[in-house]
């Protein structure tokens, strides 16, 4: 029998008896620190490259991508009321050793509720406890993080009010207002009638009255746009239209998205199931939420739902805007294909609910974490059903997310992986290629705990950055590292060193003080040393080294399931007479604890074996039930497994 692919990934222990499943022969019992790839095989996962410690390791970390273009992308590191920035793998500095940083207001406990969406050279943020904010870049060391400047203009013939006054500007179509006209409104307060004095051309009037208990106030109302159909008014004072007091302390939106040239905000405490869309048009309109009769005016919609759970996320799709709350999923669509105040409608879809982890747009699907934090679903339009469905991608690997997912990111190049962070610090990968029906899960551990993840484009590919907490010399440290597809390290928290003359002492290892590290020098066999005083001393001098933390790749196959008379071989004694591993560019591995010979006759013992591609035949594994083959790679060396062939006998 032969296992030619590993695209079932690691399956749940609850599935070990399901030999009838279509994917049984392509799945594994364990897939640890290995990555299935969509061609069918699996390989040792890349190591991580060390970039530096965060500003303050005692505080939480949030990683946010800032992607202006393929050649201009940044990683924003939120930590201890500061934002620091990484570009092309390095922290941006104002001078050697001094990182550039700006302030942010969020506490460690608030970072997990931070939502963001990018528009051009700005990333906009929402959080229920703070005004929506804008992160704007004018240069690598020139960033601002400020409250968004909303526009809520008053429209002629519409009523506007706040806690102190209610007013309406009445037009006269025979001699309409023109731009530049100004009303000065004076209110005596306490419920008395307000007076309005108009200066400028045009006829009409303002009807205004103060509310009981209100103070005396004055407003300046200026006509800033006028045509034969409408006039818009800018109000200087405490009222600027029906929405002016909507986003205020204790009532800020939780969700944000951009769709069809509009900014959408949603989910305030007072209106948890309402969303607001800005005027459509140029980038000057995206913060203008003025509502009115025109097609490009602002939009307001409220979900018709049996629950009142707050909108947490909005995800643009090719046809609709997916709206997600803790209890339900909806889509906002249009009766005409173009969103206007008159054509926008909301339709209910599924009732799985989501948690705080930001969903990912992958192809035509929105991948999200269900409200229990453990199931991962892909919402996509089903032509046959005429609505969105949300398939459970963890149905055969329900254990893979542990006690819950707290962060995730998508890396399209080179391997089409979704990276997820679990509450217990494990990193989980999902090799996901929907059009090829590829859904393959794997787990990844390290000497520490993964805390956050984000992906940005770099070097004509995607770079996934992780925040990893490690216990170093008795102190907990949080490091920024990247999953290394570029330098191809196969150890964690790796640094590389080079010197013109071979040497034995290598420094710069303070981030791994007291740790046992694995070293590959001049492409020779790996050795291990303890870091002392920020350095290690090799037994053999080397010109080039890769030094990092070791990890073990483990692939444990499911119990063989050969076809036999009487049905299944499950429960019977099996004997594996011969095993053949089909490998590619591999230099080392073990099978059930026994090393596989890769060194050729005459090869020097102190040199790394030449990467081997082809078949490696092994001796008998004996009898057993169940019989699981465990393939391991402990060394920071290449390992790619394409297939496993077994000659099996079944004893009745």
C-alpha cells in the first residue's frame, strides 16, 4: 500500500477509526512542525528569524500590517502605548539603536478588540472605547495617529438636533441659497426660542428652538455647497447634523470596512446592530457621513435580527459586504448592484456567530473563527442555495485549535497557509486551496509561546511575522520573529553570522542567554551548545553559522488500511515487511526512532550529507495493532516527504 499525499493533515483522535473516510489515506495522526503543501507532500516547517525584542515585554503585543504597495509595506508593532515599525525586516530607527515610535492610547487588555482597514496611505482603526483613528504615513520616520475628522453636514429641509437644540433650514426654490451664505443662531437656553440671522443671498428661514435645561449657545451655520437641488451646511457648534453626536464617549463603533468607495462603521453600544456608510466618491468623502436623498449620500441600515449582539466585523466580498456579529452572519447587498441610500438592503445568512479574531478574505471566501473560538469556517456564496454558506474547515480536525484561536493571518506566497495562534501558545497552520479541495492542518511548537501574527508582502513573496514569548535566563521576553522562507533557517529565533576568517567564538546571542542552541557551521553537521554571556564557542571553527533554537518535526501516519477479504484490516495483527520513503532534497530523518542512512560511502563524517532525492528503503517494522509509523527530523536540515510505500501482511 502507498500513501501518496498528506493533504488530509493532522486529523482528530476522534477520527482514527474512520477508515471509511475519503481522506483517510492522505491524513496523519500527528503533523507537528511540518507543513503539507498543495502538491501533496509535506516538509519540515521553516524556522523563525530573530528581528528584536518588543519595546516592553511585560505588555501585550498587536501586529498590524500596513501595505501601501508590493514594494512599500510595514509591520506596525503595538506595545506599551507605542507603535514601532518594521520595514524590510528591520525596525525603523531615527539613529543607530534608537527606534522610531509614536504613541497610541490602547491598554494591553484592549488590543484584542482593535479593528482596522486600509485606504490608500492610511489605516483606519476602531475600538469601542475610543474615537475612530487614522494612522497616516508621509515617510518612513513620519507617521501620525490621530482621531478621524468626521463630516456631518446639515442639509436644507432636514431636521437636526442635539441635546440642546433642534433646527431646520427651509429653502425657497425661486431664489435658493448660494454657497457662502451664513446663519448665526443664538439660543437663550432653557427651552426658549432661538433666533436666526441670515447674511448672504437667497431666501428662506431657519426654525430653531432650544431644549429645556439647555445652556445659552451660539452656532454659525454656513452654506458650503449649493445647486438647484440641494444645499449643504457646515455647522460650527455642538450640533452638525443628525449623526453629530452618534460617535462619542461611550458610543464608538466597533467595526470598520471599505466597500464600493465608502467607509462603513458599525456596532456602537447604543446601536449595536446598525451600520453607517460614508458618502461615495473620492478619498475626500470617506469621512463624510452626511445623509440625504442623493445616491452618493451616506447610508444607515439596521439589522433585522432576533438577537441584539453587536456587529464585530465587516468583510468585503465580490458581490456583498459580509456583516458578522457574535450570533449571526448577514450580507448587505443592493437591488441595483450599486449601493445607494435607496437600494442598500441587508439579508440574513447563517447563524454561527464569530469571535473577536479578525476574519480573512481568501479568494472568494471569508475565513472566520466561530464564536466558540475553536471552529474555523469559510463563508462563501453558494450558487445552488442562492445564499452564503459557512463550511466548517475543522470538522475532521476539531482538536487542532485547542482551547481557542486568538489571532490569525494569511500567507499566500509561497505555500498558501493560514497561520493561527492558539490560547496555549501553539502555532497552527492551515494549508488552504479551496479550488483544489485542499484543507490540511498542522501544529507547530517552539521553546516558548506564540502570541500574535501578521503577514505583509516583502521580497516578491509574503513574510509572516510572529510575536513569540520566551523564558530567557529566568525572564519572560517577547520577540518579533518571522517565518523564514528567505534565508531558509530551520531553527527558531535564528541569527546568521559570517566572518572572512573561520572562528570558534560567535557573539550576538543575548536573546538566547542560557538556552541550548543548535548550530550549523559552514553547512556541516549540526552541533549543540549552551549560550553563555551572549556567545557560544564551537569545537570546529567556521566562517558562516546559523544559530537558533532546535525543534523536532514529527509525522505519524495512521494505522495502515489495506484492502482485505472480509472488509477492514482494523483490529488485526499487521506486519510491515518493508518501508520505502520517497523524499526530495532530504539529508536526515528517523523512522520509529531509528536513523535513516543518508551518508554515502566515502563521505567525510564532519560534512553534512548531500541532499538526497529518491527512494529510501527500510527494514521490517514487525507486527502490531495498531501499527503507527513515526517519521522524525530533529536536525536543522532539509526534509521533504513525498510518499510512503509499505509492504504489509495481515494476520487473521
